[in-house]
């Protein structure tokens, strides 16, 4: 797979790919334009064709041609890979293991579709009239029942197992998918006495089922032992942490409306879809996960939460807001009446538009609800509230967003903003990985090492002109650890291809190196005939900086032995520079 990705990159230019969507303007070694991913008046979107990456210095979106197409067209990596493979004329091949896995998946999709149709036909039979009446009472029209392909699993042990009995392979696969159970050399139906909600993925394939129990089909013992909802187990095609109910119908609407509505249940989703609000989704038998939100982020960064109005729904809302904040979503929460869900709201003849008018900003909802759990009139109450709020507010990467809500908290609790700023800074430091390598410490912070970064950039852009000045390139004069690492790689270069050198660098260095090459503040535009002179001048200035650092250190050291050693180093440096000038 990786070989095919590289083949596509070799055949296509990132410039050609991006220019199918937006025009680019030459700017030295790079190209630039207005960012297609956020509103701006001054171009900050930079493309480097040599290393095949883009970066916006306004919103920080970055990546290769695949990342651009995924973001621009709201595609998964697989979909972007297939699109660019067609454009490049590359046939995507798979090894035997992959082909077997794909074949197993396709078989699972076909069986799930067959079972969907089978249960749907049962629901349409005269004997299933009570089940259809139940759905009508819940607010479903016949049209929606068919659109959602709802079905009925009768309260019998062998309805589906008999249907599949003629094919042992199908029974085996159905057992693997959680449609049947195998015990004492016999197969039994797993879903019994339930309305069946087929679960579709984004490509409209059935990946699993959610079954809602019908009490009037069950006896007293069965009712006591039966879960209200039962979902398919994990399988080759179903992972509940990466599938959302309704995603097959919601994707286009989410992109169009520029927002997603998250509700708790299947019925909530379908009744919203039925009234024309198609951008609604729901997690399946699990809490909202980071993977769920990463799927949604392909389509929008705006989420409206409409979880149930009970205490459990409120807790789920607060957990979801924490996750949304950590992934830089904009969020809102609607105010459902106590113990209501969206389905009840719709069944009473009210509309989503009416409910949406009650929405409040997610962070404000989080602040007010956290405050309501404590007595903020007391010092202890304020302390407990802030112990919950500070970790939440520290999730936001945007300083504008953080400051906005921080001011609200400061006003409500009569605490200086600066005190809260310091608390948030401390929380962010605490969240950082304490075991990270020393090279990654404060890599992205603004510093006074622009000269060394400029040297890295001009060396990287002119690998073919370094041989005559090779002996002047000395990493030991470089203070910035990342710049030191990069210049060491350049000095010992095994290739004149910048892509290959970056790829050979440690993982923690690669992204920083790419950022240097895209950073327009590091202006390396010089005429070709002046490149070597410009590099030599930069190297001389870097050595001068190193000498100045040594002088400052000598003045600060009280240990005569250490001071003498540093002085000797400085004299050798000056002597070396004088010899090279001759």
C-alpha cells in the first residue's frame, strides 16, 4: 500500500492536484494563495512542491496531496487514495491477505443485506400488523419504515437459522456477524421479538443491526431478561466506535448545512430525518468516541448536541463537550424539557427548528452546569468548580476561544483573568507528555533562533550547490537542537533529494523541518549565482553568535577550570575562522 502511495506522489505534483481546486501564485521556492479552509484576506496557505506538502499558517491545516483532497472533498483516506490513483493511472493492487479480508467483508455485506430484506418482508406481512402499529404509534410513516428498511425478528429461536440452514457457510458467517448463536451443535437466532434497525456505513452498506425489543411479543420472563436495545457485536464490518446511526443519509446534508446534530437513539434520528432534518446522527450503544468525531470532522466542525433531557443525558452532554473541545469543534446544546428525548418532542407535533432556537453555546452550557453543581458563593465551592472548569477550558487550541470563555468565568466567580490564564497554562503543561525527547521541547515556540532556521531553509533548498562550501558547514555551532540535527543530516547527506533527507530524519524532526521550509518569514530568495555567498555569510553569522554565547558563558562562570576550557574553545574558533579567511 505504501509503495502505491509513493507511486501516486511520484506521478502527480501536489501543485497540479491543488490547482484543480484553487489558483496558486509563485513566491520564491514555494507557492501561496488564500486558504480554502478558512476565511482570510491575506494569503497564508503555502505549498512546497519539492517536499510535496502544504500548510496554512492561519488555521494550521497541513499535509500532503491526500490530506488536501480528504479535507477539501470530505473524503476518507481510502476514498482520496482511489480518486488520486485514478488520476495518476495507478492500479491499486492488494496482497493475498488483503484480498481474502476484502472478500470476507463483501460476503458479510451481502449477507447483512439479505437479512435486512428478509426481516423487512416479515414486517410487511399481515401477521406483523401489531409491530407496524407500534411503529406508527412512535410516529413513523410507512414511507419512513421502507426508507430506513426497518424489519421484524419474530419471537422464535429458528426464524433466520432455518432460512440459512441450506448453506453451512452462510450460517457460519451469520454466527460470526452476531445474527445467530451456535450451541450444542445447533444454530439459534440471536435477535428475537425485536424491531430491526439495519445500520449502514457511509457507503450505504449494511454493517450490523440494532434490535428494539417489543414487550407485547415477549412473555414476562423474557421481558425481565431482555435488554431494550441489542446491537450487533464487533465483526469484520462492524465497529460501533466508528459507525454512527444515520450516517449514510446524513453526510450530504451535514456538508450542506455545515453542522451535524447528535442525538441519543435510532428513533430520534429517523423522526428528524422524516421531518426533513437530515443532518442528524446517533452513536450506537456506546458513548460518543473520538473516532466518531473524527468521522464527522471530515464533513463539518460544527456540532449541535440534543441528548435526552434526563440526568444521564446531561452527563453524556458534558462528556461530549469535553471531547468536542479537545478536537476543536464549535458546539451548541439544545434545551430539551426534563425527561424528554427528541423523538417525544417530534411526536408532540413540534419541530426541530423550534428546538434549535433554544440552543446555547456548548462551552457556556458546560460552565453553567458545572457551576450549578457547587456552591460558588463559598471559597471551597469556587475551588471545586474551577477544578472541573480549568481542564475543560485548557482543551481549546484557539487563544481567542479560550480568552472569551475565561472572561465569562472570571466575571462569574470574581477572579482575575490573569489568575485563570496562569491556571490554564499550568494545566496545559501538565497534559504534555513528560517522557518526550529533549529535542521536542518547545519546538514550535517563538524564539530568537531565526538565523539558524534561515540557514536550515537555504541549505535544504540548495542541496546541489553545497559541495564547494562543504567544509564550512559545522553543526557544532548550532544551538537549536532541531536545527543541529537537520544540519548534521544535510552535511552527511546521502542524497540530493530533500524528500529523502527529510524521510531519513527522526520522526520528531520531520514535521519541524517541513514547517521551516514552508515558513515565509524565513526569506531565502536570492539569485542562483549568489546562493553560495549567501550561505557562507549566514554560516559566518552563526559562528559569530556561537562565539558571543561562549563569551557570555565565560563571564558567568566562577569555576576557573571550566572558564579556561571555554576560553580555549573560543580561541580555537577565532583561529579557525582567521585561517579560512586567508
